[in-house]
C-alpha cells in the first residue's frame, strides 16, 4: 500500500513538496467520457490558494493547474477535455518559495509540527516549509476533488467554516450564498465581523487558532458503501483525518448523539407523496450502517491551531539541546480557513470512489 495514494477504484496519488519546483496528482480509475475544463479545476484551486486576505499566509502562489494526460480535447469545444479512462495527471508549479525563512529551525523541532516524528521515522527531514508534511500538498487534492465531483451525476459538495476558536455561527442564519462572499467561507453573514475582529487580535498577538469545518454533499444516491470494512462514513472520516492539522471528525450529529435518548436520535421515516420512504430528520448525516440513505451526507472536522507561530515555544534540537522556537516566515493564523475547499475535495473523492465501487459490485446505480 502506497503512503501517497488513497482510494480503491478512484485512486489519487499526490507528489511534491512545499519548497520543491512543483507538486501534483495522478488520478487513476477515473471513468472515460467525463467532460471538464481546466477552468473548472482552477476555480476550486483558487478557493484554496494562499495570499487572498490578511487572514491567510502571504505566500503568493498562483496555483495554476496544468492537465497533462488522460484526456482528449472535444473537437467542437477545444477548451472542453474528455477523460479517456487512462491516468489523469495534473501539475501545479511552486513559484514563491522562501527556503531561507526556515534556516533557523533546520535542527530545531517546532512544537506541534511533524519535525520530530519525521526525523525519528526517516532519519532526516525537509525543514523547508515542512516538505511533504506541509499543507501545500493539499493543492493537488483539491485538483483531484474537482474531477471527482463530476463522477457522481447530480452531486454537489459544499463546505463552510462553522466555528473559529471560541466563536460560533448562528445556524438559524445559514446562507450558502454567503460562503463565497467573505474571507472565512462563513455561511452566517452576521458572524463575519466577529470572526474578523477575533482573528485579527490573535494574528497581531503572533498566535493562531483552530476551526471547525462542515461539508455537505447533496445528490448522493442511496446504497453507496458497505456494512463492515467499506463503510462510506468510515472512508469519509479517513479521508478527512488525512488532511494536515485535522484532529477530529464527526458524521451527522456526531458526538452530540452521545447526549441524546434513542427516540431523539432516531431518524424517523414515513412514506412520501411518491410512495417511497422519506426521512423526517437527518441526524445520521446521510449514512446508516455504513451505507448512504439518499439524504445529504454531512461531515464536520476540527482543525487545530496553526503550529507555526511567532510566540516563542519550548523545544529541543536534534542534538538534544533545549531551545525556544519562534517560527518565522509566512503562515496562516487560522489554517482552518483554507481547509474548506480541501475538505470538500476529500469528501468528493470518497463518494466518487464508493459510487464506482457500488456500480462495480452491483452492476447498477
């Protein structure tokens, strides 16, 4: 099993480092005949790219994607590409690396980072921006996720930041149209100014804060997944946990379910106007027994505070010297903001994979 590949039929391999010349992905198993454009892929990368506001890292990367293989151009619409069923390779160049910013931590382990564990496992580490452990790698996942969205007909995957540190949105004010109109991907217009003031104070203190992201997938057909070792929610949780700085995942009402009585937690059912069963609530988050119900698939994940901060923290060096570490360079005061499109991509990839697995096992969809 590759340490750089996820998925079974819709398989994604990512490659590249934070301060290398480029990074990218190879999507193997994408069905033939899927129509897409580089502009569509780029639109999701533009949501994730750095330097778009004072609340994210000021590293300037265009994150311009190049689709290198796995397609033929449409003869009537040259900008439209059609997948051929062969591996789709996509490349994103790094253009704004500043490796010198990291020279002081070459032998120092940054608290909260993978420095110590990488060094322990491999005997060396790429200290320049974290190398492979950098969240820069996730740009490739977003590119793959843009393609995954097209595998399941009618599926829509959207994410939003619902909490930042101690600040929370008011769910009564949820507006999907507001998500792309503020720098936080916040669905509550009334919370935007609170989030801005809160994060601005943390940023000026040289510190950071965590966040909670919610991802909702609609148009997911019932029947995806399997009861035991191929649960849909299991793979969604695994995909989301693989994102840098994620420390917790829940499906549906998640940990809240532990506080409820059985009758309050159950998603009761009735027969709809079309004669088919309908759920009266969706506390299960669209998955029961590891299999999709046809209701929206809902997942939330918690992102820890950015470990790279200006506030000095206690640590040690590779040689065993006790030191204080102050991480310089350009960093997100809340890395959870740019995790929104990454979470969307990982959920899309998980569902696309299960869609193909279901079709392969049952011969229908």
